[in-house]
């Protein structure tokens, strides 16, 4: 491999090494002139660029309106130069799709190649272990290809919530339970041996957990080997919110478990008015009124 | 699965692709024989392996709650019979052949539904077509089809995927109907489907390439006996 590098003329070698060092970023013509302007003159520069492009050691790309160059690793360049034209085209498109991968239908549209040609190229590339086919959770039936060495993005795999293309409901439910318990434990004082409705903290309590605290706590429990990001934990908390088990507090960052009460609460049956025999004559300025009600006094005490 | 090139069927196929008042319709009417390609054999092997592994897991599992999709009765019959699994494979292979950019091997037998009455299915398709204002005679279509695959002798399966698994499911899809008619004696499968899309704004619609591509021109596997000679068999 290094033999090939040393066979390049000095100018080309300098340019190539400069671009290689810049990976994964691209290098513009300006960068090259600034960096190597003193060592490489303009004609040598353009000759070398053409040489490197021909050997597939540089990929020409468009960034906006300008042309930029990105170095290609030596062994990859060797592979690509042994491919026939069609295969090179297919390979480059697959490479360009990065870790999202590219659907065969899109590949055919973009390359304008016939289905049989594309399939032949894909087969050949697969046998050389340069590309692999993957499954997306969003489109489970599509045939998608990406470079062999890359890992599919979490959009494709579904992230921690999917195992083998299927939503891991048990995993999610277990995590939800654990997170809920934690939030609940921080939202209400412990009942010790009391049964019944949750007790309440006073108004100035500020121990309600934030998403970051929940995330840190979850990580510290080591309950799962799966690495969950803050965004993942936020999703879990959101699900609990939609389930009506947890609410987001008015400060916008902390969460509080919904209070669990004994039995059902219904304003009409809880207040004494529902059972009061004088309900009909009760009025603000009448013989009996809420202000003077005896039952209220008893109820509120 | 080998696609049969039949000019009168091709005519039906093209007539199922049109623009109705409020939607764009993409339809397919294709007949395949159950002749296996290399891809089909691979598919069968994949399914059989999956079956064996699940059976192993079932027998070694101590949990009484372990429910195995293979042991449930399926629309195709009892899955512990290899003929049933073969039928299921034919349906998947048909889908794969008709939609070369997709791989349906992850589908389960329960994604399909066994239709009991031919008349209901025909009625349903006719109704859809007439609701779309299609004026060609639906009866003529069925006669032509019947000449190539005897409908009354078929097992019929319907497939209504969610939009994720639907080959045309790309957001513009409104409704779809797909049926497979399997005539065991003639070793043929008729795949008939209708998909309705909302009208595209820029004149370029979804499924345009699929509608006008010829299925069956997939892999020219020379190891396989028959390769790219597409013989227009009228009655195979």
C-alpha cells in the first residue's frame, strides 16, 4: 500500500497527505493553495489533482457552489479502481448515503441504471464485503444497502427501543415502571406504614426531579446495559406524561407523579352538599349559606 | 416465481392504472407460476430455518406462556405441515417478485387473511372499481383472467398491510386492496392489487416507476435452468 503512495510525484503526495489529515472534512482549492502554495506551484497543483482524481485517491464533491476534495483511504481507492464503471457508480452512491443507507429503488433512479445492472453490481459488491443490506424499522420491507463497515443510524435501527426490528415492549414497560417509581418517590413523602392516599409536601418543596436528574439516577442504577441518552429518557418520561401517570410542573423542567388517592374523588360526593338535606334552600343570602354552613366546618377541619 | 407474460392480462394491468376524480389508482394484475428461482429457494430456506429454530425454542422452553406463531392455526392451514409452509412461501415469493425493491421475508402468516368466498372478493374489487368511476366492464376482466387461472379452483388470501410494510406506503397512500388467488392444480398464483393515492401536486406521482416496470426481469441466474427467455406462454 505504501508503495503506491511513494510512487506518486512529490506534489501529489503532499496534496494527498494534506487531504488525508483533514478527514472526515473536505478540502477546498483555497485551503490547498494556502497550505501548500509555497511548496507546490499552480500547474503542479492542477496536474496532481487530476492524477489523484484519476487514481480515485480523491473524491470530488460539491459544497454549495464550490468544488471540494475529500481524501479516500488507500485500500478503498484500490477496491474502487478495480471495479467497472457501473459498480463504481453504485458504490459511490451507497457510500454517499452514509449510515442512513440507500433504498434500491432510489439507487436505480439516481444511477439511471437498469434493474438487472444494479442487482448485478450489488451482488458483486456484497461478495467483496464492501456493502451490506440492512433493514429499517420505518420501512421493514425495503431493501436498503450501506457500506459494510458502517453502523446503521438509530433512525434505521429504532435506537434502544427496538430489538431485531421489533418494538421491545417489555423493556420499555420495565423502564417506565422504574422511572415512575423514582419520580413518585421524589414527589411525595414516604408513607412508611400508612395506607391510603399519598401525603403531600408543602408548597415550597423543591425536590421534584428534572429530566437530567432522572437520567443520572437511571444510569447510576445500572438497570440495563443499554446506553440511554437524555433524549431517550425524555421520551420515557413523555410516555408517562401521556399515560397520565406523571405531570410536567409549571416551571417547565421538573416532573411530579400524579397523586394516587384512595377511592374515587368526585367533588359532588366529597363535599357535604351532596348529602345535605338543606341543599335546596342553601344560597348566598338565604337562611343557610355556604359561609355559615356547619357541615363545611366539619369537613374542612 | 415465474411471471407469465400474457398480452390480454397486460391490457388489464395497464387499465388498472389511472387517475380517478379524487385519487390516483395504481393496480396490478399479474399471474406467476410456482417455478422456483434461486431467490425463492433462498426464501424457503430462510423460512424453514426460522420454523425449525422456533420449534426448537418451543420444545425447550419451560415457560407455559411461550406462544409460538408457528403453532397457531394460520390462514394457510396448520403450519406444522410442510405443504402449508410452502403455500405461505409462494405468496411471499410472489410479493417479492412483483416488488423487486422490497423483501417480504419478515412477514408472518397471520398478516394474511383467508377469504372464503370467491364471489365476495370479486364483488369487493368490482365495487372499488365502479366507485372510482371506471367505466370498463369489470365482468370482461374476470372472464379473461379465468381463462388463465381457473378462479373457482383457487384458495384466496387477502393482504392489508399497515403503511410501513406496504410497498407503496410513502405517505401519499390512502387505501389499498391486495389479493392472491392460488390454484394449486395449475401451479399458478394471481396477484391482484389496487392502491389509491392522493393526487400529486406536481404531476409526478408515487408508484410511477412500479406501475410501469415489468416484473420478473429480476435476476438472470444462469444456474437456474431458465434464464432470460421470457416465453409468452398463453396456456402453460
